C-alpha cells in the first residue's frame, strides 16, 4: 500500500483543535471580505453530517445584533478580543468603528487609543455611558436624513452615494454587571438595540447566565453564540432544543444553532503571553497609517488647554477661563 501510495479515506475528520490562531485560520480558508459587508471571522466549526469543517464568522451586516453567552472563564473576553483585532485587520477605518463598554475584568481597555475605537468605558464612568447613548441617537437621526433618498437603507446609501458612513459596533462586556448598576437605562438600551441595525449600528453583548438579559431586550438580538455553561440545561434555555448536543469542556469551545447544532472553537490572536504585544503593535501601525480616528465620546476633559478650545474661539468669547456643558 505504501509503495503504491494507496490510502484509505478517513471516515471522519480530525477534531477541531483546542487552540487556533486567527491568522492561521484566515489563511487556511483563504478568507476574503465582501465589499460593503461586515462578516468577521472568530473561529472554526464542525459539520459532521457533511464531513467538513468551516470558518466561523459573526455576520454583522446580515444578522445584526449579537449575543455571546458563557460562564465565567469560558472565553468571552478572548472571543471579543479576537473579533476586534481581526476586524481591524480586515476592514478600514472608513468601514468600521468600535465603542467598548467593559464591565468585566477590564482587559478590553488595551484597545484604547486605537484609531478604530472611539472609547473604552469602565463601570464607574456614567457620564460616558449617558453621552454615548446621546451620541448614538444623534448619529441615528443624522443617518435617517442621509438615507432618506436611498430607501432609508444603510447598504444602499454606501453603495450608491458619493460618500460612505462606517458600521458602528458597540461592545458591551458583562451585561449582568451593567444591568445591576445602570438599570435606569434599560429602556434606552432597548430602543437603541431595536432601532439601530437599519442605520448601520450594531450591539455585541456578552452575558454570563442564560437569564442575564430580559426578554424585551433579548428579542432584539438575532445572532447567538453559546460558550461553556455551568449546567447542561442552560444550553437549551439559551438556544432552544439542541438534541443533547453539548460542547467539549475546553476554553473557547461552544455551540451555535442554525439548521442544526454545531460545535465551534473560538480562535485566539496568539498565545496568552503574546496577545497584548500584538495588539499594541497593531495600534501603533494603525496610528501611523490613519490621520483620523473614530469619533470620541464627548465628555468634559479633566485638563483644558488651548488645543481643547481653539476650534470654538472667536472675538466674542471675551477672556476664556474654561468650558461648560449643557
């Protein structure tokens, strides 16, 4: 058999590995983006009945708002970091902007100062949260007017107008902590998540438990990824009937449900000791490449100098002593 190069065809593929680098995955499947469509690779999934494996993406443009469930330590932050890093590799600043609300271990603040990221908000920064919501409402109003001659459609506007507007992604990490601290903004978040997708604004939210989000907000999310849960019943609570298909107990392993239930492995940027180094390098390259950046969340700065107020100066100001907010 060896001399004649005769080999039996394997009855099944090798298991999806427990560690995958996102760059290797993109090369393996020769992944190419489609013009005007945001579809971000995050891992690899198994399709046993078809004897194949495939690249797992978050189809933001197609399905809109996304929920990521996972018990503490299941790999939600790794999922988010891979998603943001790969979006920055595949798309230009004119195509995608991020705003991050990190109420978990605050490791996502490493993306601060990236031109792609308008800001990273921590749990005690209520002013920024309020102003982010105001800013999103203003952007939606502006885009409603912009899109009015293009059927009110974000994609039609970007395809047929002379100017383009970026997709805006708001990442909210650890919804339970947000809900406990800022319950008074529940209705605001409900309206934003319900209305935002038609204007090219999308939410990606992580939850620890299946009941961490109330139904009235959850119904605004059409794309769900489920990482490790503490109890087997939790998978059915999140995804419905899964025919007892549970993921292997590995970091970053989870299941998704479409026609059937498929197991997936989240990719990583690199090994744990190299992730921060690669993100810092990417930020440095992007800051050198782009002269503009995602719009910052407007807030009163802690230090006011000439550069802060020079765009507002005119002969009627008198003697300038600071700035105020209304």
